[in-house]
């Protein structure tokens, strides 16, 4: 290998190391920002999971859904509480400034509202269930004798 080829190879190697270093520093900054956000929302996540608000919301959503002849499915996804009925979802997500209720229809976020964990859970359940699409009517054909 000639001197110039060796020099060119070394320069390319240094450039690629610098680019990787820039990418690694961007990745590290992104990871640090995500970690900080998670730590800031950890207090609210704990309050949501162990506090009385979530239990009352689940109870009221189930009760109101039963009255509407609608099954409400409940799931914890990490720190997020998800309620689902008729293709619509309500997610309670911890954020650095509190809990946010996110209304989702057709897998698209429609709106979000802040949640007061000291407030009335039934109001949120009613608001979400009122936004559900109507149940399709079942047509029963009568047999002709």
C-alpha cells in the first residue's frame, strides 16, 4: 500500500469515527432526555397505579359500560392505564407535570386533557363513554309462515 493510499484510508477512518461520535452523542442526549422525563413522571405514575383514582375510574367505567351494554377492557401497559370499548380507547399517561388522559379513536389521538387525581373519576368515565360510537343496530328478519 502506498503512502497516499494509507493516508487516505486513515482520513476516512477518522471521519467515520467522528460521524459515529456525533451519532453516539445524539443518541446519548436522547437517552438522557428520555431518562429525565421518565424520572420526572415516576411520582405521578406511582400515584396513578397505587392511588384510589385508578380503582374508582375502573369501577365507574365498568358500571357505566354495563349500563350501555358495552364491555370495557382494562390493561396496564407499563405505567399507562388503558381502557378500551367499541374500538375507542382512553389512556391515562403519566407525564412530568401530571397525568394526561388521551382519547383515541381509530388509533389516532383525538384530544388529551389533564387529570386531577383528587377529582371525580366518574366524570372522566362518563365523558369517555359518551364519545363512543353507537352500537350498530341488529336487524332481525321475521320468518314468514
